[in-house]
């Protein structure tokens, strides 16, 4: 990485609209980081948000495809030492923390999976690839910024990324169906007699809870693996992943406690529970 950056840019604050919501667990987790690592994570967040916006709200498919291709080219140019203005904030994090080009490209590839056609009942392998690209790839970037050792960091990104993304899928099944998306795996739907369902038909099925519980069990296994890896790492480098894992586990527990009968209220852990997570994991 041969790109250069002016001293002023190294300490510049990201624009307000590029920051996560202050009410989010991600924002809280990032606030626990030292300033240079926090700034790096905000730059990564801004990149992920930008490409996600293309996938979700970037207009007709050909327009989205062209814009994602421009993002791919910008990442290639960034690593070739020719950063475009919109990726300039990534220059220092990449140089300082050894962030890998292929992880940024994987994030774009994950967004592309959503951009060109609605995902409806993917097979297990495709769902796992999707989770890897949109969640674990971000994790692989993040663990380098956090300062976690390579072996443990890659394993942590694998398991925590999948745990968080599966939790998101279970939390958002109704909202996703409204957008004609269904991320529950084809094989598990077939087990309850659904072979080619529409998203709405699937989530209205009287046995959909069986599918969701099966996915939740996989998420729980990834959470267990996440905590096993975290236990092997120094606490000072795992503040953010500990907080994220604990906060998202509250969401998983909440959807399991709510159940799957309609109408399904959107779950949100209590402020007291979230504060407890911050107090337990926000102090080394």
C-alpha cells in the first residue's frame, strides 16, 4: 500500500451521516476503542454503509451493477496507491492495520448478492456464503483493527459474523418479506413441506417456527464458538467483539422468547439489559 495521506487527514473526523446511530450497539462498541482504532472502524463502517445503500436503494439493477463495479475499481485503485476521494479515509487504516483488499471486495460481492435479484430461500451453502461476505468479511477487517492475533481473529470473524447475521435474519423475517426477501434456508423450509415458497407464504406457514428455531440453534453454536475464542484472547483487545456478541445475543433470546406465532411484535432488548452488557464488557 503506497498511497499517502496528509497529516491533517489522519485525524479528520468522519461526516456525521457516515457514523452509526448513537442508539446502536455498534456505536457503543466502537466508542470503547482508542481514538485511532475508532476512527478506522468508522471509516470501514462508512464504506460498508455506502455499498449497502447501493444494494438496497441504488435504483434499477443495471445502475446498481455499474455502481458496485465502480466501488470494486476504487478498492483496486486504493491498493494500487491511487485512492479516489470517497475511499481516502481508508488509506491510513489499511496501512496501519494491514487490512486486506480481498475482504473489502468480499463485502462488495455480498452486497451484490442482494442487489441484482431478491434472495428467496437460498440453499445452505449460498446462505453461508452470504453471511461470510456481508458479516464475516467485515469481521476480518475489524479484528485486525482491534489488534486480535491473526489465528484467533480469523476464527472469531467467522463465528461471530455468522452469529450476528443469523440473528439479524431471524429478527427481520417480516420486514424482509415485505421487500420480497427470504433468507431462511431452502433445505429447512423443505423439511416442513415448503419447496418453492414466496417470502410471505413462508413466514405465514404454521410451522415456520420450526425453521426459525433450527436457524437459531446454528446461531447459538456460533455464539458459543465466539466466546470460546474470546476467552483465549487478551481482554483489552476484545471489548468491542464482546459487547457486540452479548448485545446481539439479547436479540436472539428475545425472538426465541417471543415465539413465531403471528402477529410477531418486533423485539428490542430493554435499556437495562443493554446497559448491563455495556457495564460487563465495556471495562477491561
